[in-house]
């Protein structure tokens, strides 16, 4: 019976099926991609690191750390640091990451260079491997020279990739690889220089890396060094990309939810039209269970077939994600198809189709045989207890599935709550619009407009489901554009005299006055001249750091115990700071107890409060201090912020170096300043914030492209739901149109009535979606980013008219049958 009825209604059932196919396809493709990504990370973890494990230190290893390093016999070693380089022939300068390598690195993977032989011969020949993109930027080629500090080397090859470099870090500071033996000749490793020493190892097959990490790791921690294995790198990378996968999964899940709501709405009208036939079946002796199972089998079939088709489409779509995310992945992904995500897609299609269609399906259970004789419009209603049970089951499933995607109970609850609130707001606006329309109906408007408005709240209207479908898709994409503008506003370069956009780092005390003179000689202001003093914590609240290292129950975060703090001293707070506890002390007199100000995140991680004692090791000299105040620091602002600030009168005689900032009006001025300063002072590094802002904007563009792609699933699903909803109510609309034609209405009038109805629906749905996105983005800007909110115009100029026209086109295509045929012909065909 289910098969016979399905054949008679195959057009509608196919539309129901298409509502979930895209959602299943999105979920399956992302699940397959995430599975492949994890497998590739595990498979290529050694190649990403270039070794089985690494020991690294931010300073020259101590005697005990060096003894451990030598006992394990490293196969290769490296010192890396960030510095400016000069291309003498081209006259350009650039901030790069210099990697001085010695030994047979890498043990896994390879250095990809042009020519290929340069990767093996650069140490022997004494040349440099320079990032290929950097060579293109300065129009340099193999055979030219590069100046690094006081050292000039020939360019031996164009470096395309090397283990240990990420796409993002290479964008900020491209890698330049030189032989280790030449590092000292650069004269760049001076006091305060940021550097890292790394020792690479290839382990035997019998070595247990986890056991080694547990045994050697704590000993190295005491010496301010770290041991990092390829397995721990795998976990770290896995967590990083797992967050991307979770976001994409949620975006796909929203598309699937939208399709399921479309099914619920369409099945509601479909079953309502079948209730009289069900009553006839019951008069002929069919039981409640039989009549229920007829339609349950139909919906189950839709779910299984839709889930299978969606899973197969998803298997094909997964190949797009490596292309979309290639700029964020440090390796090439080999794609494979696994069974689990496809099986999950089929099961998800079945379960969600049945679950969301259950409420209208249950109405078949409560249809009375007397419904054959009754002519009232009111259909049989299931008891309230049944409705509550079904809604609870839907919410429980949404929570369980969200938890399975996120692996976090609180985030899953927040996602479900946010989804329910968004759907409720969209539905509430639609219902409120209908109620307002009934109450303030424009009785004096023209007949066609009045009739189109009446259609919005006629029996079997689709106003609520269409507003939800259209509004959610518009909401997703509009929110993307609004929030992208907020993020860009955080990194916008304002052309003001007081806005620093050039930062000069690692200026030694004897160089400071000369660098200031060079800046002023260019007619530029010196906006900041900030002294930096490096130090480590010796004890926290009278407990030695070495003692805290060994205490597994400590309440102090591990990073603090090994961290080399770069601190400063001044007498005022800056714009990115706000005093939240204690008293700000601007200056101390000789002999006064030393009080310091710390950031709120340091206070939390070190378990410190106002009045707690902290002892620092300042270049070998111990200094007792007390926490005098705690500041809230806005780290999102691209300026020099500090976790620890001393008052004036304490650190003036300590070994230090300086950071200077200035503002340059244009790119030519920035290049001239950099060339002049780097030529005179090769050890300094210069960060051009214009390049950083451009990089951030480029990354945001790429991220928004990925989000747009995912929002496309929601928009496309919304369109299919729209088509399904329109087609489902086609019979009722045809009857109305035929009656109007019989009463003398012309084709143009019927066309206008339908056109106005879909125009109102399209405008309402897209406008509500944009306004919700506007409110949500305003809250983000004001309460999270603390930025003035200026909304983008694209949602208003493109999405609002574009989606409205799309809704109008789909709606009008449905009425063509009536317009081309006589009323009698239409009635005969439909019956």
C-alpha cells in the first residue's frame, strides 16, 4: 500500500527527499575530509617535523641540558631567529626567519628546492636557500647574493618547502636556510635577540617515545628546555584542525536541520491531504497501526534513499575541501573513502527524516473513520503529551549529535540552544507578521494586493516555514559579512599621525640614539621608545620555580615556569589597559619595596593576587617584588602590550634593549626607512604593520570563502525547501486560481496575486535574516570586540533583492500550469 501510494505521489516525495540530500552530503563530505585529515596527520607527522623527536631551548642550553642532548646523540641541529635581510643587487629589505642548519636534516620528508641539488649541497657549498616567493617579490634569482647581518652569501636555491615551516609563519617571515657554521658571522645573536636552538633525532624502532618523553621531559623542563615528539605534534595539529572540522560540521548540520524542517512542514500538508483517504481505509477495516505504517514506510524510504544519495554526493564533494583549505594545511592530503561516514549519512537520513516527520505522521493514528462524513477543515490533533514527547526526542537527538560532533557537553548545549533560539525568532517574526497582518489588514488597497496578503495566512499557508528557510540562509551569510568587517576594523591602518605602523625591534642601548636620529632624519616622528628587560620567575609566593616544576598538584600553569618575560617600566597606563585591582604605582624612590603590575591572564595562570610576593631572576640578579595591581589588557590591539610592567626607578640600570615605533605615510617611505636602518644596524628587526594587516585581511578573505561555501549549502537547502513547500501547496493554490478565473479573474490578475505573495515572502524572509544578523553582529562588535559597528552594504544591496527575486521566480513558475489551461481542464487533470 505504501508503494502504491508513493507511486501516485512520487513528485512530492522526491522533493521531500531532496530537502535532506544536501544536508547529508555536507555532513558526510566534512566527516570524510576530517577522517582523511587525521589519518594524513598521523601518517605524515614525522615528515612535518622532519624527525622522530626534537629538543629545543630558547637560549643556549645549560650544562645539564647539553649533557642530556649529547647523550642522545642528535643527528642534526639548528639555531633559528627572526632578522632583516638585504638583497644588495635589488636594494630591498625583508623580515625573514633565518634557519642555521647542521647535519643530515630532515630525516623524514625533504627540502624541496630549485634546483633540486641545492637542497643537498647548500651546506657544503656555503650558499643560502631563500624562500621562492621572496625571490619573486624582489626579482632575485639563484646566483644573486643575500646579506644577513654582516654576512653576505650567494643564493644557492629557491626554497619551496621545508619541514618545520608553516604557511602562516612563512607569510609573515619567509624562511632563509644557511649553514650552521655561518651563524656567528652574521653577528645577529646579541643581547635580547629572540632565538631558538633545536636538536633533531632519528629514533630506533625499539625506542618508546612516550616513555622517553616521560623520563627526559621533566629533566629538560628544569633546564628551560623542551622535548617534542612527532606523536605529540600529531595530537597538537589534530586538535588545531579538529576545531576547523567542528565548525564546518556545525555549518553542515544547520543545512541538514533546515532540510528536516522542510520535510516536517511538507509532510504536515501531505498527510493533511491524506487524512480523508486514511479515514476511508479505517472504515474498510484498516487498523491504526496499518494506516500509520503505510506513511512511516514512505518517509523511511525517503530517508534511506536520500541518505544514500547524499552520502554518495558527499563522497564526491570531499575532494573540494583540500582545495578550499590548501592555504591552511602544511601538507598535501591523500583522499580515501571510508565506510563509517557513509554509513552514518544513511542512518542520519533515515533517523532525522522519521524523527522530524513523526509529529504529522502521528496524526494518521488519531484520524477517526467519521472524518469521511465530516466536512470541517479542522484535522485530527494528537494529544499534547505526544507533542511534548516528540519535541523532547528531537531536542535530545540534536544535543546528542551535536555532542558527538563537538565532544564538549557545554558547547553542544550552547549550539542547540542557539539554534533553537534562532529558529524560534524567525518563526516568531513570521507568526507576528501574520497576526499583525490580520489585525491591520489594508482593506482599501487594490484587489490583487489584498488577495496576495490574504494568501499569507490562508489555510495550509507556508509563511512560517518559508520565512525560516529563507531567513536562516540569509542570516548565516549576512553574519559572515558583518563580522568580517568587525575583524577587519580591528586591523585597519588609520592614517593618523599618532598611529604607529612601523616597529623597530632589538635596538641595543648604544644604537638607540643613532636609530632615533635616522628616523627623525626622514622627517618621521618617534612615537614610542620602549625599554625591554628580560627576566624569569625565580619563586612565586615563596615557592621556588624548580620546586613547582616537580609538584603535580600545583595551581600554576606550566608555561610560566619556563617563560622568559620581556618586561618594561613606565609611569602611566596605555590605551589598551584598564586597572581592575590594586593601585597603580607610577614611580619608586631608592629603597622603596618594588611593586609591579601584572596582566589579568598572568594573574589567573600564576594564581597571583594583589599583595603576593614574586621573585625574579634579572640576568642573574635576584629581585624581590610584590604584586601591586592587576590590569585588564586588550591583546587584540596590534601594539606593544606587556604582562608585567614595573614602575619607574627600578630597572633603569638593568641590561636592556629598546623597541621604537614610528608612523610612515606610504609604502615608499616605509621601504626607504627600512633600507636605511637595516644598512646601518643589521642586527635590528623591523615589522611593517601594513604587511601584517594585509596578511590578516587575506586570511579573513580565505576564511570567509570557506564559510561562504558552507553557507551555500544552507541557501541551496532553503531553496529546495522553498520549492518543496510551494509544490506541496500547489493543489490548494490551483483550486483558488481556478475559482478566481471562473469568477472572471484574468491571467494578469492571478499572476500579480502570486507575484505579490512571493514578493512579500522573499522580502520578509531575507529582511528578517539580515536584521537578525545585524543585531547579532552589533552585539559582537560592542560587547566582544569593543569596536564601533558599521554594517556592510552587500547584504542589503545583494542578498535582499537577490533572494527576493529568486523566491519570486520559483513561486511564479508554479502557476504557469493554471495560466496556460482552461479552468475545466485543470480541474479534470488535478482530480
